[in-house]
C-alpha cells in the first residue's frame, strides 16, 4: 500500500499573494474569523524582516470544493478557476490573512467590529536598529520622524520611483534591502495531498487541539458542500434561523437538524456522532428541504398547540427532533389519539430532565416511542422518572431561568396566555427578556425585596414566579407587598381577577390581602400540580375552539389575518366605512389566493377585543345584526354570487365573542368594487396586495391554469 506523505516545502511572499489573488489559496469556513490585532500583524512582519521563523503553513490541496470564506473584512477573495486544484489553509489562517492585509495596505472591518482597521498605517521605522532584538522596526504607529509605509516596502518595485523621490539615497538603499528581505524570505509550508475531506478535517482537528475545535456541524457543512447543486448547509441553516427569528424561535441549535437527519437517514436510527459523520452526502442534500419543513411543522405545533411563544422557554431544543420526526413520517397533523400521546410525551420528557445528559442515545430510544404514536399506540414510560410527586415538589424547586424543569413549568404558565395585571392585555414574551432569572418578563409575585427578613420560606420558589410585561416590574411593582400593588391595579383594571386566573392565581384564598406567602405557595402549587398531572395521565381536556386558538396563535400569514373591528374606528371612536372595504379586499385576496381565515375582533398582538364596539353601531346591535351587515358588505364590494365561498361563525375565545370568516379559494378571478374603481388583490405574506393589469394577467394564467 502506497501513501503519499506530506513533504516540507516553501513559498515566497509573492507566491502567497499571487495564489490568494488567483483564488488558489482559500480559507475554509470552518476556520474562525480573522481576529488578530493590527499590532500582532506588525510584530509578525517584524519577525519576517529579521529572518525569524514564524511557523509552518499547512495547506490541503484538492480538486474538491468545500464552503470557503468569500471575503476577509471587505476584501473579496476570487473563486478558484475551474480545473485548478485549490489549497485550503488548515493551519496559519491568521498569519496568511495578516500577510495579505499588510501587502495591500487594506482597510478591514472585522466581524463584530464597527471600526475600520487601516493596515496601510503599519510603518517601517528607518532609524530603528534592525540588529537590536529588543527594538521593533515594524510598528502599528511611527516611533520617530523617519519612517515609510510597510505597504510601500512590500510593493517596492511598483512604487520605486516615488520612494526614490521622497527619501535620501541611504534610506532608499535601506528600503530596497528591506524589500529584498521580504522577497527572499522562505515561508515554510506543508501541503497535504490526500484528496478526501476526512483526512483534511482530521489534520485540522489534531493541529488545533490547543485552540479551536471543529463542531460537528462545521464538519458536516464542509463535507456536504456542493457548488453545482448550490448546497451550503451553513448558509441554508442560517436562512432557516433567520425565518425562525421572525417568530421568536431563533434559539435552536444546529445539532437539532443533524440529529434529525441521522434518525431519518441512518439504517440504525441513531444520531451518534459517528452515525452523523457516516451519512451519505447526496441523501442529506436530497432530504434537506423536507427535513427543514418538518422542523417548521414542529415549531408551529409548539407555538400553537402547546402555546410556547418563544424558543427560550423550551425545556430542550432537542424536543424538536422527535416531533419533527413525527411530522416528517406522518406528513399530516396528528389525529385525536396521536395528539394526546404526543402531549404526554412532551410533558414526561420535559418534567424528567431526560435530555440533560446522553441526549443522543435517549433520542434514539424516544424515536421508538414516536413510532408507536405514529401507529396509534400509547408508549410505555416506566423507565422515565417524572419529578412530580406532590405540590410540595414544585414549592421546593428553586427558580432558575436555564433549568429544564423550571422551563417545563414556565411552558404551562405560557399556555395560559397570561394577561397583564394593569390592562388585561396579552403579556408579550421575548427571548431576550427571558435569558436569566432577573430578566424583564420574570416577576416574583411576592417580591424578593418585600420578603427579605419576613419569612424563612424560599422567596425564589418556582411557584412564586409569574410572567409580566417588560415595563411592569420596576415601574409599577418594585418591592411593594402584593396586597398593595394588586389593590393599585384593581383601581385601573376592573377585570384583574380574570388576569390573575391566567397566572393560576385568584384574589380570594391565595393570601394576597393578608400578604400570606405560605398560603399563596400552597394554593398556587395545587393548581399548577393538577394541571401538570392532567397532561401526563391523559386527563387534560383541550378547550373549546382549540382549532381557532391555534390559528390565532400561529399569527398572521398568507392564510390568516386579524382585524380589530369591522367598521368602528378605535382611534376616532366613530364609524369608519373605509374599514369595511379593508375587510372586503382581504376576503377577495383570500379568494384569489389559496383561501384563508379572517378574524374580526382580534388585534395584531392577538388580544381578543370582541365585537361589542362594532355591534353598538348597528341598528340591530347583536350577533345576528353583525352577520347581516357583514354579508351586505361582502355583496356590496365583492358581489352576491361569491357568498358561497364564505363561512361566517362566532367562536368565543377568552370569554370574548369574535368573528371568524373562513374563505375558500375561488375558481375564477375576484374583483372588488370601490368608488368606481375595480381592483384585484392577492395575498402576499401577511397582507393583501393589489396587482396591476400585466401582473394580474400573468397571475391568472399561473393560478388558474388548470381551468
């Protein structure tokens, strides 16, 4: 067996620069960003000028193309020409980048920095003694009056005439000598010529044991990169995370997608590191879109069915893996039985700290449970200990924002869609406000400052935690006793009892008036305990209109729209008939697209406003009158012949009656009539957009081409 061992070699400065500029030397994306300071670069060049060794550059030469860094700061690195072997830098990236930036006198904006670093400011001090080991000749800033730009020295032949005019003969000779010192310096290189990427990654990993360690995702991104198929796992994942940021689920680890890919594609249904590394590149590329789609479905399920509004509350982001596996295999919403079994699975995993260790092996075990659920069977959980012995278990749990068990209980609180004590509006939760225990959304119902020196009980009990709006804690509550601040809110909010109920708290029987902390803990712990138990013993009953609530929780989209009112202007407090036309054009847009649901009486933040204001403007001020008027609006602006595409209902959500208009897709173009003008609307994202004549014609051909 013949092995081609790497051999020591060398390159001149000009070789390095030329090969970078030609796209031959490239920096793989798994290398860290360029982070060296300009002073460190100056010291590197000073060492070269003095003839000191600066270490060996290790390059991997291959025909293979992996994802590489396209630019350094604002310096674009050209693509490698077709048919030319590329040399990827495995060791020496910071040094090579420094040499390149110094040669060009570049202006670089490093990742995460606002300032521009000017490498043209590095100078060679001509009066410094080159033979003095303690004196630095090349510095970030001049150390005397007689100096020249390092970039001029490195580009001496191109700038020789100008340099000769500016400097004395003696200095000119010294500059020329320095230029020759750089030109003749031999940069030690070792070129790895084994073509396979596994060898290159192994070399990189071994030589970086004291520095950066490649993550599994970085390795898989490099291994699966494919230019002809335009597949770059890192870019695709970043695009997915950008999508998730719009719905507050950006805190998902890339390990989730790797585990899911392994469980779906491997013969053994495992997701260990070696299993992931052995996955077939083309299989990953072919299945990527469907896997991401399954992850989106699982995120939507968590947001709507379990009402977990932000990723920060997930006990483990690994929980997305078994759920995405379900959606990938099932390719449909779970039926009633599957829904119950999935709920039990979620809560048993969350309340058992199951994925706190050995996650890979436990995911493989739990996928077998998901296979049972897919088959309509209830899994056995006798091997999983759920830490929910009694209400006292919850009281004794110390609150920590990063603890998975605490997060599980917080998920239950979020499911209630907690309301603001001040105005009964929905408490808006945000990832950045939930990172640590002192973050804005967390509130100790009995403030810790109030309890100090008043009780021996744990003031930081999990049962003492509620969700509040970001402004409420410091401005309105502070260190006040519950009896005081709740009384203050009662003056502003006549329905505060309803708000408290969404937090598993009531005005009576919870020790609020007497500031009895122990009574509060016992009463609230009982309620939370009962709710959690119902979810793991399958006795939890989903509320009426669950489908409606899930649609609303999913937020506005190309198939869902919210309108606060039909005709009542909340700003002017009077009828505004332009609002009626907005309703009509939304319905028409749904008809011209794929159908959808329009909810009236719901604001953009998913608060239930109800229909009372609208009904007060009608001659028949009740639900029947509202429906009759809505039908007349549709007839007026769209036409009586299209009423069959509309189904109107009045579900009650959070004790508020709202209007749901379920719109089906039309088999032909639908136009609105308004002030003598005919318009054509379609859904685009979360809004209804008009199309011009040419756009409309093209849309009709593509949308109704089968007619």
